[in-house]
């Protein structure tokens, strides 16, 4: 969107990710309460609009998150749903309210609990009119096909793909919010249970539970709240996947490429200026493809970018410094909001033990959402953040 007035992030919150025995609304409330505290807000009625990204919990899900915070009443509370993109889309909606003057302060929350609502090992149900999905093109199968094609065209190996898990687990080693962390060998990844060749178990994100929350506000509200380290929203983009039934280049990603281009144009920030990226790394191959789709390197050079260490500490741009979905797991409604919360913490230098050095000045987040016959993804949400102090 084109910003009509400046928008800033005042505070963020996130839960530990993993398996929880409390439901999505409790997790969302915990993250929201952290964000309120971090924003110096002691009266929840100061917040004017609220959005909740949630994929699986149906009617009234958004209101249940804020009920016990004393925020139900005159406050506009709206649930948004776009599968994996839902949490980021909730933050996007809050940003839109502030930049257009609908509100001076708004909150976006993403929350999900899969443990309490899904049987282990089950895939997400496809729409009955999604011909590709009904014929078996579930997400793991789609990414496996993309991996096979990329390996055929570039000479990448299953060991190369495994290096992405190694990298992201290492990034998460000292992150208290991450589920999977620490050293893991390429051999252990390659020899873990095969899910859809060449993607083994340790190359797939876990289905976890968690929540993230982001409070956005106007420049005047930043001063009023006394925020010492405001983070500026330099750009925010939501696109729906372009539909066609022609052959597609599955080593690319049309919606990510066009969303990134829009984000770079509207923010005035190019890929060469981005210090860190929180990425939709639901499977190892996704990160490799997205290096290229985001313009971090040329088409076909993603493998070299990885092998040269350009996507880790000391490289050109640190991808998934929190550990990404490969370390956090992926509670679909929560991930996008948690990505933004993680980027804010990095920009503020608050990530002891896994802080990117030097402290980043520019952070990008990217998350796609769902599948739909004739598209790569149904939605894509991206945000560009910069230090503003």
C-alpha cells in the first residue's frame, strides 16, 4: 500500500512456539499482553482497532483473544484468514488503519493451536473445487516437485537442501522462543524419514502452536507513549496469486516476485539494502527459491548464494535469524505476526545470543498463504521495516 502518513511499530510480543496445552485464544492473549506492555500501554481501551489472524477456529475467534484483556466493547475487532499469511495480514490491516487515519493505534495478532484441534499426521483439507489439491497436490507434494525440478536444473543435491536446516537450527540455538534448535548434521537430516522425495522429515517445518502480536501507531502516538526505539513501517504489501491454467515455472514464484517488486518500489528500498529477512521457509527448498524470487541473487544463483554463506551471519543478508519456520514450526495463523515481532527485536538489538551484528537497519518479512488451483499461492504478505531512532 502507499503510505498516506507514517506508521511505526510501538511494541511486539510472541509466545514460545511448540506444543501447548492452552488454546489459541490464550496464546494470542499472552502475545497481545506482551505487546501492550512493550508499548507502555496500561489501558487497553487506548487501542482503537484490532485484527486477529487465525486459520482454524471459526466464528468469534478474534473476540475471544481480546475478551479477557477487557478490550471487547466499542473496539472494532476483526478476524482475517489467508492460511499461512493470516498473521501478517492482520498486521497489514492494522497498518492500513493507521496510515489512512482510521486509527492512531491498532494491533495485529496471529495465533493458532494445532495440537488441540488436529489429529497428528493429517494434512490440511483442500477446497472441494481445488482440482490440483484434490488430486494430491498438497503443500509437501508441491514443494517436493519444485525441489526435484530445481535440482535437475542447477545440480543442487539433497545435501545442499539439508544445509538450510543446519543453518536455521544453528541460528535458533540461543532463541528461547524456538522449538527445534542446536546442531544437527547433514547426515541426520538426509537420513530422517522420507516425506516426499527429496524432502525428508527434517526438511519440513513442524506443525506447532504459538502466537505473535504487533502494535502499530502514528508518529504522534509514538511520542505520547514515550517509545524510545520506534520501528518505521517503510512498506507493506498484500497480493493475491495470479490465476492461470498455463504451464508454470515451479522454480520461481510469481506472487513472491511481484509482491517483492511492489514492496521495493513503494518503500524505496532495494534488495541490496536489506540486512535480514524472515522468510516462509516451510520447506528447505522454499528458502533456496526465495533467494532468487526476492532479488537477492540472479535466477539460478540461489545455490551459489547458499554455498557461499551469503544467507547467514557474516553474509550479504541473514535469512531467518530467529531460526525460521524450520526451527519454530509453523502454526499457520501465527507465523506472519511472529516474523514481524522477531524483526523488530533484531532492529532494536534485543536478541541476546542470536543478535545479528552489526545491528540491522532494514528488515524484510515474507509469508505466502495457502494454495489454489491455477496459482502458486493464494496470498502473499510482505513488510519492510527500518530503524527510526
